[in-house]
């Protein structure tokens, strides 16, 4: 245990692990909080670039999110929060290292894995995690760049916003995504896709969906994609009726879905996006180790908004299944972990040890604190709660033995870690925008940005190492 030596005559040294929205909001809120001591914050990320889920989890055709990026950029660009990218907590630095250099640590590591769907056939070739697919189309540096888009008929399981993102990205024509920041290989993969039908399956009814109205309405905006709905799926029990009258969001979505059902949607488009409800996945069917179908059980509402099986089964002929049934957090080395919920056990953001007591100086914010629910904006309130705890605990902090700002950089350098900085991100940002401008000049469509994917190129550009420009353009396309 580190000895407590109160020395409030120096700034409180805080490390935040994870530079996604939760990490940046936490840093920002602490810098702005009313307090009678100085703070010095290092914001670490395992990727060379900041923004976490915004860069690697949001669908590229969601321009509204750009507003959030601008706000986060403004925070980081002030210069009072130090960004240290390409540093993997648990591998490059461990808890002891951080305890040595910081008085407090906030874990904002998020949730990037797919929740497991425990049905037979989930392991077949052609059965994919929705989050993995998101990582692919968002150009995540650590996932393979090849994605087998060979299926004509595809199932997406789940009725949350990720299921809608996945279904929209699978059904949209690649040309319509060129204006976004998709990496070159994603454009090429989507362009070659032979898909004709994407089926989205919700296990409950239209009044129990987890997605949100704007995201739902967006489905109607894809060119040359018809929406298909089924009258038998529009079943409402007492709880559904109640939800559809008392909850504006549900009312809007039920209204949108019902309009789509009754209005003629068949325009003879070359692709169709089917929305099915009250269908529970039972088994992914295989042939020679690959997905050949999906067996669903018809469900019925039980009066409370939950469902029970009817014993009626339908086999859908699909060649790929995307499981978009939620994210799951990953264990953080050195901390207790709630495997079932995928979170760090905590009390309002104070990290709890195996004995259930708060561990001094350790905090959590964002999805690793409360689980993968809520929109990005919700993370702010959550960060505020965590910061409140830290401010309350502040007299007991100041425990770092080596709080000098340079000391941690020396440690990283001594371990050969090629960390990146905010200036490095500005260089990478400019480079990606320039690649977009270049691609615009050589093609018919204005490209906003071309995202660089390989980690080594991200690093070289961020660290402004001399890599021949041609090589960087080629590498970016990989
Ligand atoms: P989610 O909102 O929790 O939705 C998960 C869906 O999977 C639910 O419909 C759930 O049904 C279903 N499900 C769970 N287990 C299942 C099973 N065993 N079989 C069949 N279906 C199952 O999760 P998410 O879509 O991953 O989204 C996570 C968060 O990120 C949400 O807050 C979401 O709004 C947010 N997000 C927002 C955007 C955006 O554009 N604004 C984009 C992506 C994500 P039940 O309801 O019956 O459990």
C-alpha cells in the first residue's frame, strides 16, 4: 500500500485511462470544477488517436456526431489536458506504475466486445459479432481488414441502435457512404457485396424496441433500399398500449413503424431491409461449417411487455448472421471485475475492491462504470458523479511518490513505448483530411476524410516520422 503523504502544495496528478467521450468529459469536468487545488491530468489511450467509441464505434454516416467531436476537440485543444496515446494499460503500464506517478486514476475504458449470444451455431463461419463489424467499417487498427461480405441474405439479431447501424451499413449502397470517412478497404468491401435482403429481428414487439426515433427514421433514407414490415408482428399487449401512450419516444417509433407498414414501401429497389418483431433466435443453422439459415421462434407478448415462446418455428435462409445484442466491457488488469455486467464494481464511480470496500484513489466513469447503455451525452452526467466523489475524497489523495510530469514520459521511453501526443493527433487529423481532399480530386464524390487504419502508419504520421507520402497513401488504403 502506498503511504499517504498530504502535500497539497503541488497539483493533484490524475491519470485517466481511455480517451473516449467518458475520459474527455471526466477530464474537462475536473478542470472546470470549483476546487481549491491545482490539477494536472494525463489522458491515456491504447490507440494512437483519441475519441474512443466516437472514432471506432459510431457509424460513419452519422454526421450529427461530428458536433460531439468538435466539442471534445475544443476541450483537448485548450492545452491543459495531456494526451498520451498508443499506451496500453495492463501491458505498457500497470496499476503499480500509475500509483507511483499519480494520486488518482479514473478508468474510462468503455465496452467494445460483443455480448455473447448463447445459441447453437453461434460459432459457425458467417456468424459475426455486430461490434466486430462496427470495428471493421470504422477502421479499427486492431481488427483484421478482411471482412467476408459474400452473403445475399443476412440476418441482424437485436433491436438496439447498433443493430440498426449494422443493418443500414450492410444494406446501403457503398457509393452513398463515400462522402463519409470510411477507409478505402471498407468502401471496396461494401461495393463488392452481393447482398439483396437484410432481416432485422427483435425478440419483443414494436413497442419494446431499444433503438431511438431519429435512428429508426434514418432507415427510410437509404437510396434504392425498400423497407419491408409484416402485419402479424404488430401485436400490442396492455403494457405496449400503455408505453405507446405515456412515452413520447415509443409513441413516435410505433407511429413510424405503423406508417411504414400501411404505406406501400415496395418501389422495386434492388435491396430490401426487413424489420421483424416477436422473433427469438433459437439456432444458427449450418452447412459444411458455414451459416445456412437462422431458426426463430415466434414469441407472444405476455401483458407486461415481456414475451413467451409460442412453439412455432420458422427457418430463414440467410448466409450470414450479425449478433447485435449489446456490448460488454472487458476486465481491467489489477481491478475487481463484475463478469456478468461487464463493469468494474463501483459505488457512484468509486472503484470497489474484492472485499466490496472503495479502493482509495481509484475511480471509474462511462460504460465500464455503468454498463453499455445510453447515448454519448449521458456520459457527462455520469462523469460528473465520479468527479464529485473524487473532490469529496481529495484530502486523502496526494499519494504519488513520483508525481513529476516528465517522470512518466521517462518511464514510457525507457520501456520503448512510442506514445503519441495531442500534436501527433493534430498531424494525423490533418493527414486524413488531406487524403480525403486527394481522393476528392481524383474521383466524382467529395470525400470528407480517409481514415488511416494500420497502427504503424497512424504512429508514423502522429510522430511525424519521415515515411514516404506515397507509402502512407497506399497504407491508408489497406
Ligand atoms: P441495446 O440498446 O441494449 O439493445 C440490445 C438489443 O438486443 C435489444 O433489442 C435486446 O432485446 C436485444 N437482445 C439482447 N439479448 C438478446 C438475445 N439473447 N436474443 C435476442 N435479442 C437480444 O444495445 P446496443 O444496440 O448495443 O446499443 C448500446 C447503446 O449504445 C445504446 O444505449 C444505444 O442507444 C447506443 N447507441 C447509439 C447509437 C446512435 O446512433 N445514437 C448508435 C449505436 C449505439 P430486449 O430489449 O428484449 O432485451
